[in-house]
C-alpha cells in the first residue's frame, strides 16, 4: 500500500487539473469494478454492484464513498518584463509555508517561490511574493503563461512508521479507497467509489457526483488536523491513535446513524479509533449530506499533521485502521 500512496501523492493534480491523478486511479481500480466512468466535471466514479440481493428491502443500499483527487496549488496572475510571476492561490495556501518552496507546473517546468523585501515578516502575503521559473536568459521560454497552475514539488519520504509528503490531503483518502477495493471480497451494498475533483475550491465535484448518484448513505474519507504537536490548536485527535470518526465540522454534523455505524464497526472489529470535532474546515460529506432531500453522511478522517504544507504527515497504523474500518462497514448490509 505504501507504493500506492507514493504514486498518488507524487502525482501532479491541483484543483481543476486532476487528469493525471484520475488516469493513475483509473488504472488501479478498473479491473476491480463493474463499471468506471468520468462525469462532466471530471469525477471518477467506480461502481461495484452488491454481491447478493438485499434482505427485506427492494434494492441494495447505495453507498457513496468520496475522496478528493485534487491538491492545493498556485495560479499565475501576471508575468513581469523580467519573467517573474505573480500568483494567486488554488485552495488555501499559507504564504509562510509557500515561501522558499519549489513548485512544478503542468508542463513540468520547475519554479521557486520568494518574496519582495518586507519591513516586517508578518506582512507576508501572497501578493508580496512571486515565482521564479529561471526565466531571464534570452531564448529561455518557460512555456508558462498567465492562468497556468503549479503544485508543490516534493517526494514522499518515511519517518519510521510515518509518511510525509505533499498532497496527503487527500490522496491518502484516494489510496484508502483503492486499498479497500482490493481487500473487499463481497458487499451486500451497491458501492460507488467516487474520486472527486475541486474539493479544495469548495467540494464542487462532490456536489454534482452526489446529485447524479443519489446515494442512500455518504461517507467521505479525508484528512483532519491533530492537536498533538507543541502548543498546537486544541484538538483531541492525535497521530497514531487510529481512524478518526467525525462528529462535526464547519459544513457537516455527521448523521447519528452513520456515526454510530462507524463507531460500532470499529468497536466490534477492535479497530483503534478516536472521535473528531473540527472547528474549521469541511470535506466532501458537506455537500453530499445536503443533496436532494438529504443523505445521511459521515466521515472517516485520517489524522494528519501540517495540512496544506509540502510535508503533510500521516501514520501508517492510522491509515491501516481506516482501511480496516471501511472494509468492515462495507462488508455488512448497511441500513440507515
Ligand atoms: Co485540504
Ligand atoms: Zn481534503
């Protein structure tokens, strides 16, 4: 599974530019599903039919699982006469974590991010910063234009049982869905594994895919911050303590039936878990749960340090707990 994670996090795919990630995931899941399609906005929808008829109900429960393919990035807004590029953010990019980073554009041109001279470091904002793509020597066309998008350029590396990389948010969720498909032998539910686009811009892919699928139950798999680093913002979630089951974030109160489904599955299978209350932020489950007349929804969260930086860090034990939890939930008949 580590190699699956590596392949996914190292791929280029800022919001709106998910094609390469989608091709990789398509190659991983096609053989394991009854059908795979890409919808109008670019979501990848992998469907696996229920392995037996439902008991006491007309049709199997339709479960939508969602993980987003996109990552944060930057977009060129202006190029000056010397070739320095001003940029804006694609998704939330913190100026302090972007400073001094290496980025890569869709055409594989590298760039580095630096800043104007400032009186005070706390005045650092993205509009005081620029990308240097090495342009300057005559005839050195970078091939980068206004509107082009770059992502952080960073390889994954291991720190003991922990993995650190850019784009763990949310390729780790994509990897968990792929691994669940690999391990899941049978499910009495109709399963829609949805790899969504543009979550970092407001969960836009989840809006349209949930409307199209019209699921009975929604479960998103995404990262959540931890409170276990020196003087961190308060959060009860820690790295290494298992899968996090969401209670609430800014866009969702997890449906009690889905929350209980996840908690009781974790308890019965002896899977380590922790409860998560996130004060700011959301996931694809936000728009899923308000689709049409409402869809009972919840979230399995992967505890992650340093979210939205090039060194997002997860614990392999937590990742394994998330896969086991999802596998356990899906292998039983779900009725919510
Ligand atoms: Co994010
Ligand atoms: Zn995310």
